[in-house]
C-alpha cells in the first residue's frame, strides 16, 4: 500500500509516467502490465550512477 502511494505521488509530481500496455493478449501478464517510465533525467542518472564528466 505504501509503494502504491509513493508511485502515485511521483506521478503527480511528474517524475514518473505509467506507459499503458499495447498488447491485447490476455494470456501474457507481464506484457499486459503497464511499465513505469522515469521522466526526470537527473534522478535516473543518480539511480544508474552515471558519471556526468564523460
């Protein structure tokens, strides 16, 4: 429940975006679940530990 609230807060603040699934095959659960897209490049770089001096 807490994770769901955090993800909702990140969507409200425009840090994340849920990409809807484009597949209509109901037999494949992984494909039909929405994907989480991280919109903020600075946060994404920190999570991936990217060096900005490249």
